[in-house]
C-alpha cells in the first residue's frame, strides 16, 4: 500500500509540475505578448504616420503643381490683357494661342478655362459676339478640355467656379462634385484664381482635377491598413469602398477632428466602436490658398496590428533568438526609415522647386520675349521689358544658388572650412552686391558693422548674410530701411539684420526654419521664393557653432540675429 501511495504521490507531483510548468509558459507568453503588442503598435504607428506624410506630399504636390501653373498664368494673362503692345483687335487671338500652348504643354492640367468680365479684355465684346472663344454676348471665355476649344461653363456653375474668387479676390478650391466625362460619371474638384491687374478684377482663370488621379497617388503603395481622404466639409473623396465616395463621412466626428488639426500638424488615436478597434492617423492636406485643410486618414484594425504578435506565441522555443533579431532589425528599420524619409524630403523639395519655382519664371520670360517679337516696342517699353527679364533672371540665379548649396549640404553632408576673417570686410562685399536691388526699390541699405575677426566658414557666413539682407529687402516697401549691425556677447559675435518691412504674423513665425512647413511669402513687389533661404541659414549657422533667432511685429518689420564664434 505504501508503495502504491508513493507512486500516486509521484504521479500527482508530475501532474502538478506539468500544470505549473504549463502555467509558467502561459504566463511567460502572456507577459511576452505585452512588449510584442506594444512593439507591433509602435511599428504600425510609425509606418502609418510615414504613409500619411508621403500621401500628403503626393497630394499637395499634384494639386498645388496645377494650382501654381494657374496662379502664375493668371498673373501673366492679366499683364497680356493690359499691355498696349498687342492691338485690341488681336488680343483674343493671341490669348487663345497662349492658352492652347499652355494647355497642351502642361501635362498636369486636365483642362484650362477663363472667363473675363464684360468688356474687361479689350472693350470690344460687341465685335466678337459668338466668335471663337466668346459667348453670345461677346464676353471672352475660352475653355480647353479633351483637346478641344469650347466656351467656358463657368456661367452655368457660378457657385463653384466664379463667384468665390470674384467676391473674395482670392483663389478657391471647390467642394467635390460629380460630372460626366466621356459618358462616365466622375468626381471632380475645381481650382480657380482671380485675374487681377492693379487690384482690378478682369476675370477668373481655373482648371479641374479628377479625383481618380488623386486616388492613384495614394493607393499605389499602401503600406498598412486602409486610407481615405475627406474634405474640410466632411465629404469622402478617396476610399477603398467606392460606394462611400462623394458621400458624408458619418463614421468620424469630423468637426472634432478639424478642431484638433487646427492645433497640431498630425495626430493619432484608437477609435473604439462596437464592431472593432481601429488605430487612426490624421494628416492635414492644404490645397491652394485654403485655410482649412482636407484630412488624409490611415486606418489600421487592431487585429491587424497584433496579428504578428499572436504568431510568435507558438514559437516560444526560439522566441529569445527572435527577440534579439527583432530588436536588431527594428533598430535597422528605424534607421532605414529615417534615411528613406530624408531622401524623400530632399527629392520632393528638389522636384517642387525645379517643377514650379524655376519653370514658372522662365515661362514668363519666354512670353515676354515673344511679345517683343510680335511688335517692335518703343525705347521705354523695351527698357521695362528688359528690366522685368533682368529681375526674373536675378531671382532664378538666387534660387539656383540656394538650391544647389542646400542640396549639396543634404546629400554630401555639411563640410565646413573655418578660417579667421574680418566681418566688416565680408559684409561690405555682400552689401555692395545688393546695392542695385535696394536702389531699385528705393530702400536705404545701412551697414553699421565694425572691424571684428571671427573664426568660421567664410563662404557660409556670406551666404547667411546675403540671404537675410535679401529677405529684408524683399519684404520692405519703397522708402524703408534695412540696417546691418554687430556686437560682441560672451565671446560670440552677434550680427543683426533689421528692416522696416511688413513683419510676420504669428502663424508664419512658427513655421520658419522648418523644412516640412516652409512656404515663402511674396515680397512687397510680388517677389517669389522657395523658403529654402532661411532653412539654409539655420543649417550653416548651426554648423559653425552659432544659433539664429528673430523678432517680428506684423506691420512694423523684423530683425534677424545670428551668432558666430569670435576670434579666440
């Protein structure tokens, strides 16, 4: 009996030990699931945010590229309408030719249309009734679409195309609407821009976008989950489920989301419902001059996030090896994502600058040169045209200089060659090179710096000073002042560039020195830029051991400061 009892005890002990061992394994798996689930969520969050940022860049570039074409062309067509170089009876024929060339050459335009105010083009509406590009009242309103020329449909859709820019004198992006294109129902949006000359409204110029084109941009390389694009009014324009396109987005609390995006550039959350939990990333997408963004949403079901973690439970015997490898590859992935994101950032900025900020001024110069070939201008008109062309060439040269320096610093790394040099001598050389610009705008350019040696990269120092002074001249009106000064503080030389210009509103000040949000504002003479100048200044100053900052008051001007190590 004792022997049998001992056997029973041993059997019970084995059962208890087995149950305990199983419990330990189960507990270990449960505990192991916590970091695995957190890791899965973290990875998904990073990838989803990256996907949102990439989609935002693609969408913004696609629509804003077409918008930039229309925006620059509205400026050109206003000057063509106002110029006296073209006889009044030939203006319509010339503009039709220019519009057709632009429409056929600009691959980003689905169509191109304009509608002038009555008698705003040439005062000859009565002579062109039902003519080519003119309506039954003689109003000039050509519309290039599907390769053909017809009259613009703007009068049939005034609430979409014409009324907003006519009343606000500002560009507008319409709400999505359905239209029939080649017997197919398509969802569209329209971008329209007022044609202004000396604050006088001549008409409206615009183009349309097919939502299908945008959908291809965002769904071609989906990384995780699903995606959708919702307008600022809460209408779905991109979704995996075609039945929901063009309808209100009832699933989300749209106004709450819009209020949050007014305070942040992106946010994420877990949306819990009766059916399932979904992780969401919300990214604002700004089009044209709209103050309220559309919202790009990446959606990832929780079960998809944790699926990989559940698979690892069955492989407990090799879990520690997998953990080591996972940590290694996780770190590698983070580094790779950072490098890819950096490359995308450089590439997107380069493409954006080359596609828009270089092509537009060069296209304008070609049109001005074309004018001179049509009719020999008088001396005064020829001087104005040459002055305009010279200014645009200067702008393009400055843009290329900043672009190449910035691209080189990003792709090859920041390489500095510090030497001792005299600040006053270097600043004088920069100021002398900008005298023509200050004289043309009738701005007093004052250099109050004294002799002082510093230890820094001489070329980078000149680039920083030139960009800051050029910016000050750009945003200062005629009769204003730009003053350069310097003083010693704690073994650092602080250089200041002060102007009496327009100053900056708070929302613009918050975005300075940030590459992802930089957006150049037009100067007092409608000067254009890329916003790269200040980013380049910040990088160069930091590389030389200094820092850059500013003070600004809207309507009263700005002062930019940067510090540089003084001679030891």
